[in-house]
């Protein structure tokens, strides 16, 4: 097998292995789909890879029973290919994922456990760059604790920990080399992809792993994840930016209007190029503001006929996707609707739920408020509706 390094302009894919049932945690949802720190374990993993500049494509391998949970975890994230179904063993799942990736002709692939949500961007970079000079690389940490055998609850002999490592993912490979190795080794049983590579004569380089890059396997692991997320939040590792948005649309003929993604029966409609949803327009602008990325008009020009009459949820989902591409997470969104009527109160919870759904964030991070202007001004004269919004985004520490 050739030891030539792939060209540096090659496509880099991430293969996220999420095919297991995760039964070790007991009843209920698999660990991948358990929330930790406001989002599921798998979403955090996918988000980390989606936000990394060095990753071009992401292929997840999932259990077919979990397609709905997967789609929820993946919603709005860039770079994701449609998921493929895993096989009986992890090794089978990886082989199927590699086959699905082959049509995209990646030069390099990082194979990563979906249940390791804390791999840092630096580790991903190190894994990709290790392939400049090796066909394969794996992150590992030296064993520091004393190792000892046990027999029937009693301590046995001490083992040498010299040259012993704890192995992690992402494991990085020249794509063609690992695809061929997996095909050759189909039907065998190996603990990880590096072992398969080695069995095919591929030399695997060691790169330094990370203590926080642990695999969430048991219920206590979820608790450890929660503590880690909380500690990071308290340390303020991320950088918070706040964006604001404002929008107005005029009443016109109609029998209903769209407000914060909810259709409300009313004596008038709202006039606009799209569906004229002032609430979602203000919030879209708030997110774009926090990203420093123009405004809704620069992304969706009213002069472009393709946006005529479209649902404004598309604009909001686009802004959320731009945030995800920059690795930013949406902490919170707050909208104030300003009008005499329609009454917003009866629709408020539906609006919050709709926005949380579009943004794929928990309901308690979305606020919708309403006020009148005591009969003053254009809103007071019921000529239209105004909306203000604030969004807070957290960017990873750079
Ligand atoms: Mg507008």
C-alpha cells in the first residue's frame, strides 16, 4: 500500500457513527438522543464537525429506528449528507458509512463516535493535519493510573502501564486506504477502525487525545457531560454577541396573516413580498446582526421573484444555518410585537413553539411578548404591525 500523502486540497469527510441502540443506559432513548446542556449529545457532536472549516462533508450512520430523533438532532446544520443505516456491529456500520461516502470521493475521512460530543476543534484539526504525513492517525492519552488485575474482588498482579494508551476518536484515515481495509476485513471483529487499518498493514500515528473527549455510554456519563457544559459556561469560554432586529408591515386586504410563523385569522392581511411575517423578519435580522452578516434584504432581495410569497420560516432557518456554520449557538431569542390587534396573547405559546421548532432550540429559550402603543402612531391607528427582536448567540472561544 502506498504511503503517499493525499493532496492538501482534498475533500475531508467526517463519518459520525451513531448506529448503536445504546442499551447500556437502560430504558428509554439511546444516550445519543439524550439532552445534555440544552441539546442532545448527537447534535452537539454534529454541530462541532459542521462548524469546523476543515470538514467538507458529514455522513452519519444511524439506527433506522431513530430516524426521527436523528432528523431533530441534525436540523438546520450544514454539510450533512442524508444519514445511512448502520449494520449489526459498529464495524459493519462504519463500512456502510464509508461506502455511502465513496461517491463523494473524499481524500480523507475522520471516523468519530457520535457519543463523543466534546472533541475540540483543535483535535479535529490535528487529526486532519496528521494525514499530511501519515495514512492514519488516532488520538490517544497515556495511561497514568496503576493497572492491576482483579480476581473475585481481590487485587491481583500489577501490570506495566508503560507504552499503554487510551484510544479515542476521531480517527483519521486516507479515505481509499480505510475503505479498502474495511472491505477486506468485513466479517471479522475489530475494536476500532485503527485496528482494522493495522490489520491491513497501515501504520497508524498517535496524536494527543483530550481528557474531555470522553464517550457518553452510561447515565453517569450524561451527568459528567452536564457538569462539563456548566463549567465551560461559567468559565465563559464562549463569546456572547447580541443582535437586534426591527420590522414593519402594513395591513392590506385579507382574512388572515402570518405572525411569528403562526397563521392568525384577522380582518386584514399584511402586505409584503414574502408572507410578510414581521415577527420572523425582525428575529432573522437580529440573528444576522449578531453574526455581523448583513440583513434579511441582502440575503433575500425583494427584487428576486423567487422569494415572492414564501414562508418566512425559510429566512429564519437560513440565518440559524449561517450561525451553525460559524459554530455559534443560539442562546436566546426575544420578540416584541407592537400592534393594537390582532390579540397576540391567545397565540403566544404556539408562536414560541413554532420559533423553537424552526431554530431547533429548547422552548424556554424563546420569548414572544406583545404591546400596544396606546392608540398612538401608525400601530395605534391599526395601519400595520411592527416587531422588535433581540437574539443572543454564543461563539466558541477563539
Ligand atoms: Mg419584513
